[in-house]
C-alpha cells in the first residue's frame, strides 16, 4: 500500500511547505497555508489519450511558422479578444463571477461552431440541465458532445474516442485526478489537472477552454501558477443587475491584451454587441446637466461612453467622493486640478461620478469629459448632447494629447456628433476628410470659454 503523506500549500501562490507557517515566504500573505493529503499510487495511472513525445533540440530557423492557422470562432467578439481566432493546441482560462454567464457563453460557442467537433465536459451540471440550456440557446452544431464527468483519466479516454476539435472544461475546480489523493478544488488537484490538460493540448494540438472560479477579491481561484501555465486568461465581468457583459484579456501569448468584447444578456443567451457606442449612450430628448460624452479606445476599438457627475453641498462634515467605473484616485486628482489651477471651489462639496452602462474605463482620454460633467453639474449648465471630448488633463492644467485620435474622430462622426474637443497637440493627427467640427484647446481656461461660453 502506498505511503500517505501530507503537505501544506499556500492558497494564494501554491507554494509547498512540509509544516504550517504563518507567513508565506513566496508571496508574503498571512494565514494562507492549508494541509492537503498527498498519496502517490503504486502504479502510475496512464491513459492512451495522448502520449508524451520526447522532443529533440533543433534550430529555430528550421521551424515552419506559416503552418499554424488560427481556428475562426463563430463569435466575432471572442475572435477579437483572442486575436483573430483560436490557436491550435492553446490552453485558455476563462474566469468570472458566479452567474455572470461563463458556462452560457462557452456552451453557446460550442453549439454554434458548425465546422468543429466539440466535447463539452461539465462537472457542475447534469446532462438534462445542459440539454435544457442548449434548447433555449439553439443548437446549430450537430457535432457537439456533452459529458458529465469529473475524473480526468476518464475524460481523456472519452476524448480519445470522440477526437474533438475543441475541448471545453466546466470547471477546473470540479476535476480531480487519481494521481493525487486530495479533494477536488484543492491546490494540488487544480495544479495537476491543469498541467495534464496543458500536456494534452500541446500533444494533440486540440485547443482547450477551462472555466475557473474566482475569489471574493475578483482573482481567479487556485494557485497563481495556474495563470502562468495557461496561454490565455480571459476575464468575463459585468454587473449582474445590468444587461451588458465585458470580456477582457489579462494574458495572451498569441495576441494583444487590450481588446474588449461586449455582450448583452438575453433570454436566449448572450448577444454580441457590434456597435457598443449605441448602447452605452442614453438617448435623451432634452440636455441635462452633469452629463458628457467621452471618446475612448479599448484596444483597437473606439467607443463613445457617457460620463455622469453629480456635485452637491456636503451634508456631513467630510465631503464624499464616490466613483463607479472610474479610478477614485484619478477623480481626486482631477478635483485637485480644478481647485488649484482653475479656481473652482469643490473641496466642500460631495462629488459622485458614474460611467453609464456598468463598464470600467482606464483610458486617460476620459479626463476631459469627466471634468466637463463635474463643472456642468456644479454650475447647473447642460452640455450640448452633440459635443464629445477626448483629451487627457495634466497636473498643470494643460490639455494633453492622446493616441489614435483619428479613430475617435471617425467614431464620433459616425454616431452623429457635431463637435469633438481634443488637445491642440493632436493637430497633426486630425484626418483631412471629416464632417465633424474638431475644436482644439490647450489650456483649461480656453476650454471652459468654448464649452460653457
């Protein structure tokens, strides 16, 4: 009988220790070590699903890089985020909050990939539940196989029989391998199962999607080494009270990490939003104060978003500063610039900021629109709904240039805006043929005069 051993693993980074320690020497976190049982079997459990090939060293110039062809997915938003398709043999980790729509999106992709044989493994739902969801979404792919299994060795055996073009695992926390005697979801099980799936993907050249749970802090559950092992990490985020979901890339070995995919949750699944500027801007009959439109970019995609601000007298002793969808520290910096450089007395007032649609923005080009919305609310002067803004604000009160200004201008023109305010240092990048009026400004004082009169 195999000898039973136990070890302590850090739940944050996956470091191993023979005894319990309070502070992890690898990541510096406290009270993260948990004891797990490790039992090696007398004979290793093997499977014929894939065989480990012994590779030999060769010159990098001898490789034929043109032979790798990406697999186009039926979902255009997913293609954009992945970098124009799925790479054969890639391992993709798909994370998100409970109920956000991770399983729905991947099952929808599996059911709509007409030219691919897909094997969908579920350790959380029964076959009847998957069939009910599939009927609601709509079955377009007649080669979509479903399997409810949690033992990794059995999954590899079924994969050898089916020989899929795409493998989907829902989720990695429910899988376990017979090589390790610990409960599913433990550090050692998650790490070993991911390593075996990575070996399977690289050996068979079958792309694998893995759904992963997240912690209360928003990070993907399990050891941090899990994100280092996979090729791509996708984060599915959004407010469950809003209809829109955002798909971001936090790691991508085969493409950009700045792309953004937008979906709308409907009764029949997730719908791709091809023109997000239309859904992120509220259609109003009359202009209201405290609202300004910003022209931003997410990766290669230009977007128009609505910034909303509310400035009121502080009821309590300490003025409140609240921000939704925007960095609170950057908001404080904008308020300091308005107070110090421009003479607006906002230190004794409550300031609330919201990015409409439930999205989060990090583009510094949002600064000018946010300042406009704050001053519009403070002075009770509505801004024309045909104005939009794209510029960064420096600490000296200067209006700084931003990149890809031509794409922002074309997007504003397409959405029917009449004027766009940019930095005067972006003059060289203004396209020659455009019907929208481009207003260039260099200082905050000059900008206030042109917007508010």
